[in-house]
């Protein structure tokens, strides 16, 4: 087992996942430090969502080492300290937004104030609306509130601003920056290069299930290339994308 350094909230070493004959993660290695925002970039099909599912105990890797806050993904003492914002969740389709958030808050001993989260994410007008009838951006805001309601130490966010309008996106960025300042560790996937440039302490670019390049935005762009150019030169078009 790889020893966790004090600065590491997440340790992923040589992680491999295969679905049938398809290798989704192929020796993937990355670390995320406590109190930092780590951005994971990659084309569709590069393995970003599968990585998050492994880190939250939803998928069991075939090989490799994975430690989350010093523990095992999915075990109770780890899960109660971790928040997850998925891209979408059909399981919530029939419940009203307000009912969902209050139910999730009831599962924790010291939850966030739901009313404060609702105000911060401008969810007041949609609290009585069934989740399935919300716009894509509204669903994302509810997903984010759900991920934060338990006061997690580490939050995984899978394309957190997809579908949001520019106002909602910038409000979400400000919230994420405040969480990081408060010491929360954030790991997000995104296709938005400007989002990674604005928020990330470190960036990992994935291609075909493994990291092709990593560093701070300044390190990756020190030759004058944009982050998008770096992304394009270190990734390829995925089959089926």
C-alpha cells in the first residue's frame, strides 16, 4: 500500500478498470492535496467519470491503490466525509427539490443550513418543482447543494457547471473558491478550459484512461500555449466521441 503524505486527501496509484473488453482506466495515477482544487480534464470517454465512481465506492477497480481521506472509498467512516455531485441522477427524478435537500440534510448530524444553501444557489423559486422538470442548470445547482449539505471535507464534482448560464456558472465558481479557502478539498472534471484556468491549483489531463500531463496552469502554459492547446496536444479523439 502506498503511504499517504500529509498533504494528500486523495491518492490514486496505477488504477485500472475494465468493463468487458474495454479498458477504461489504464494505470491511472494522480494525487489531490488537502485544501486544493484539482481539475481532471479529458475527452469524452477518457475515464473521468469512472475515476470519480471509483473514488466514491460506486465502482471497484480491478487493480491499483486508492485512498480517500486515508480510508477506503465507500466505507462508512469515509463516505460521511465525502460529497459527490454527479453529472445527473435519475434516482431523484420524482422528488421535489426542497424535499430532496431536507431529506439529505436529515441524514447528517451537523448538516449545512438548507435555507442558506438554497439562497446561495438561487433555488428558492424551484423548491416545489419535481427534479425531473428542472432545467439542466437548475438540476446542477440542486446536485451541488446535495453534495455540500453534509459539510464534506472532500467533494467530487463531475462537470459541475454543465448546463448553467453564465451568471449561475460564475456564482458556482465563487462558491467553490470559498469552499477551498475554508479548507475543503475539491476534485472536479470539466470540459471548460476557462473553468480549470480560473479555479484549479493543479490540473491532470487524461487520455485513454491514464494521465498524459499534469501540473499547475502556469506550469502547463509556461511556453505561451493556452490550456486548450496543451489539452489538444496531449489527448486524442476517443472512439465513439
